[in-house]
C-alpha cells in the first residue's frame, strides 16, 4: 500500500478510536450520572480547583521550557523563554482541531520569527514529539517502580521499557547534545507526573479519603500511560476520547478498587482542566509581544 494511503488509513483509524473512546466514556457517564449529579460533582471539586489549576499551569510551563531548550539549540539568535512561551502557547490550542497536527503547522509558520529555518523547526517538532513519547514511558516506569499493587512481571519490565523508549530518541539528531535531550526528557517526565498527580488528587477528593502512597503513584502512572495512548493515536485531536477510554480500560484491567463513577469523573475533569489551561495560556499571549 502506498505511504500516503497508509497515512490516510491511520488517520481514519485514529478518528474512529477517538469517537469510540468518547462513546464508551459517555456511555459510562450515562450509567452513573444524571446531568444534575454530574454538575454537583464539579461544584464539589471547586474546593481544590485553585490547587489543581496551579499544578496544571506549572506542568505546562515545565513542558514549554523543555521545548525552549530545543529552540535555543537551533535558533541562530538568542531566544528568551518568554518568546518560546509566546509561540508555544499561541499554537498549542490548535491541537484540538481535527487532524491533531495544526499546532505543528502553526509553529512552522512562525519559525522565521525566532530565527529558525523551516527544516530546523521541523526537526524541533519531531524531536520534541519523540522525547515526549519517551518521557511518558520514563514517567510511568518511575511511578510504578516497586509498586506493591502491580504484578511482578510489570515491576520487572517497566525499567527496561523506559530504557528502550529513551535510547532511540537519544541516538537521533546527534547534533543535539545528549545532555540537552536528557534534560528535555526529564522536564517532560516531571510535567507528565504532575498531570498524573492531578488525576490522583481528583480521585482522592471524590472518594473523600487519602490514597496510600503506592496507590497514588499507581493511579498517576495509569493516567500517564493513557495519555501516551492518546498521544500516539493518529488523527485523534489532542487524544480526545482515546485517552479517556484508555484510562477507564486500564483501571478496570488492573482491578483498582475505585468506583466506575469516580474514574469517569476524574478523567473528564482532567480533560476539562487541560482545555481551560490551554485557553488561559493562549489568552495570556494577547497581553504581551515576543522579543524580536
């Protein structure tokens, strides 16, 4: 099959998985909630909404700084973090458009404004994507290291999976020093761990209890892995539907003792929170102009 046909098929498969995931999550939602009861849960979350919002913004800023490290490597001129933040935040919101590529397209269009050639921006986008995918595996492996709730074979396998995911990314683009690529991967891993922690906090809040340390980390890892599933699925805009479906499915597979209604609510709440933060970051770019 021709490469272009394969890309088309992959895009359609991704869209189908996204729609299927949304249908699955909405079905689970309809089983456990009415509109009033679901709204009531969101209202109850308001008591920790400030903390959740702050953690999500910090997570985003850490991720943007990782992108900034790659930009400063390739840029012909000095680029401040404020400038990198401006262009990343301004384009990231477009990942929700059908196709899941328009945030990359937007950055390509802006490349010349920060002293980059189109080819260099394409390298940054590809390397950032590869390191982000590797970072999800590294983050999940760190969170599950020695976790008492995991089967033994998964405990043993996770470090090797992390190394296997990281090594190819470090070998690509030898012009970028290994230390810089490791730094970017570490930053992205921390960003993803914070995202997983937010989900675990939402679950703990909804269950009106404190999760054990190992349970908290495992739940965070489950979200990171579901994030990866949504990230690598072609055609799924921002992983919409796929990530949520994967999270519900992995929780069920691991037989975690969390009610279905809490799982569904948590994964929808983090999605809404992510969208709100992406919008806030975009709006913040209207308040200043990047350095020239």
